[in-house]
C-alpha cells in the first residue's frame, strides 16, 4: 500500500492528462420519414459546413436509410475524412 502511495506522488499531472484535445462531430442520420424537411438539404448543409471548416465527422446511419437510394448515394459521396457507421435505433412501445 505504501508503494502505491509513493508512486502516486512520483507521477506528475502532465503524465496523467492528455496533451492533445479533440472533439468528435457525430451526425446521426435517420430515415427521411422522421425529417421535417424531406429534401437532402439538411445533410448537404451539415456536410458543407464541416468541409468548409476543414473538419471530419462521424455519420451514424440508421438502418432505415439503407432503403433510401437518393440518401445512400449522397452519403456515399462524402469524402474519406468522414467516417460512416451504422446504428440500430430501438424504440420501446408500451402496450
């Protein structure tokens, strides 16, 4: 126990804290039946803003999106700085 306490005093704060700081931009993309604006403008605007600021983002694609050819084509056109991932959106319905 004493060794652990002594070891803790030997470590500086710089050894513990991360030197690089970053933020991950995550955009969940659900099927268009849930959108107010059914056009691709919301996705295009987000992508254009991220690109303009020279950032990258993770796009979480709901499985419903895979049945929307126009939206899939738009997502496929994102450059390689963007990460695509699929997520399962679960909903509890009380009966």
